[in-house]
C-alpha cells in the first residue's frame, strides 16, 4: 500500500524557516516524480514544487521561487521542502504527492499544517 | 500558465440524480503526439487530501465507482456522477498536467445534496 506521511509543520513567525519531510513507503520511491502541493484555508490546491525521480529536473511555483528548496533522498525514501523567508500567505496545509504515469497526482499524504503568524 | 475554470462553483443535486461539473482550460490540453488529454479530476472531502478520480480526462482510477465518468477533449471537459450518493458530497477539482509545471488546478466545485 502506498503511504506518504508528511511532518515538520507548525507555527513560525514571518521571515522564519521550516523544513518539511515526507516519508514514503509501499512503492519504488526512486522511480517516481514527486510534488509538493499546498492548500490555504478554504482555498483550492496550489502546486508548489516538482522534483523528478532522479532529482535532475526541478520546478517551483513563482510564488515560492528563491525561497523554497525541494530535495529528496532516494536511499531514505524521503522528500523534503526547505522553506525560508516565510510569509503569511504561505500559511496552508502542505501535501506531498506522488505522480502516476504522468503529471497527475495519484497518491497524496494527509498533509502538514504550516502557519505563518506573529 | 494554463488557467483552469470550473463551473458551477457550487451545485445541489438530489440523491439518485445526475451531477455534472464542467472544466474549461485556457488552451488545449490535448497532446497531439499521443492523442491524450492531460486532464485529471479529484474529489476532496473535509479534512482529507484530494483523491484522484479520473486521469487522461476519461480513465477511471482503480477502485473509483463506475458512476463517476469523465469526458471531453481539447479545452472543455465534464465530470459526471450518474446517480448521486450521499458519500459523493465533496469539492471536486480539475487539474491539467500537459506542460511542464505549474500543473494548474481549477477553483473547485462544491457538490451538495438538494
């Protein structure tokens, strides 16, 4: 069974940093592209970052470019999101998601809540 | 970026009746090389992550009831629930994945029981 479990969320002040983790199991981690998708309270999902299976291709949403860094450790079956210079508008539930045959997200974690507030 | 627009924003349908949700993309998501529409549908219930229902515009994900179907091509797509069940109350999102990211989502359609 495919499982994705996010951790690392919490309350942080504007300008602060957080590192999110996503532990994966139930599939060959190194074979799949992964995404971070966030969802602000009461809003729809917003794609944040993409990382290819071999880490050779990375994309970021314009809203986080230069502030967020996505990475993975295929030996540890883990995906990460380093978030710096956090803003109030980054407040959201952050999901990691595994792609299917192409760019759709076939599996999602339960999410971790990031709240940016003073 | 491709903009995805869903209609209506909310919908109330009686149990057992048909529910139809529309999604329009700002440009075609049909890839001519493989003749596939790079369009997915998700269902999200309160407090849960989105769940994949449909990909390639009309391919039902394993385990999804056959009352859910997807149709359309190019820029106009439809998610149909043939006979609404109580457990189908949720917000539904379309997403395009044609291009390199961003893989944009629609704004969502909230489905309720009439």
